[in-house]
């Protein structure tokens, strides 16, 4: 069975990182997160607060391009070794998702996208909790969420059967088990 590329995507505070990390840990899969990779590229500690607005500093379009290029290279390397990999980022642009689909195809791997969603009340609650957590790696704010929501391109370009829209309202352990039970059986995890 070929390796699998699993992409957790969605707006900030949608629960994608919690689920992606949980799945990667449960199955000992390589895991790459845009927030961590972005800060590594900038020479910053993952939990450092950057205070940059969307499209500024390490969140500028140029630095975001570097970040997504790095995640693509991580995926290519893991899949090239026939190892399944979990990527965790907004992937809110079709062009970014298409690059991943092409990468998986070039490596002979399967791919599957999990679009994580929750209602705005839950998003706001999660952002407030994150702001109080000194170990949080995301710099996301309500303002950034609103701007990201406006530019999000729904992944309707993905082939049938390669996208799961997943409601992340609820407790993480139960959500992870529900996700595992819902994933296609032909994925190598």
C-alpha cells in the first residue's frame, strides 16, 4: 500500500492542529505544522509571540510562500521514503492544495484532506484560551480569523472521496476517535 499524505486544513482555531497532532502521535507519523515551520525558518522559538498582523512580518506573502514551500518539501521527502505524513496548515488557497496533490501523485502516494470547522462562538473561545497559553505556537487573533475567512477558497477542486469536512466541536479525544473511524480504509496510517 502506498504512503499517504494527510492534510489538515481550515481557518485558525478550527481544531486542525489538535487533531493532526493527535493522529500523527497515535500512528507515529511525521507531522509538520505551518506555525512551527514558519517560526523555525525565522529562527524563532515555536511558542514565541510574533505579534504580526496578517500579511506582515513572518506572515507576509513572501514568508508565507517560504513556509508552504518548506512544508511541501517535507512532504516530498517523507513520501519519497514511502512514509505517510501529516501536514497542518490553513491551505486556504486552491493553488497550495493543488501543489500537494501533484506532489502526492509524483511520489505515487494517496492523499486525503480534512477540512476542520467549528462555529464562530467556539472559534472565539479557542482564540481567547490560546491567548492566555504561553506555550501556544499560533499567533492567530479574531481579526486574523475574520480576514482569513474572507479569503478562504472552499476545496471544491479536490476529487470526490479525497475530502472530509469535519466538525471539530467537542472534546479532542472523542473527536480524534470519530475522525479515525471516518477516515477511508485505504489510507496508510
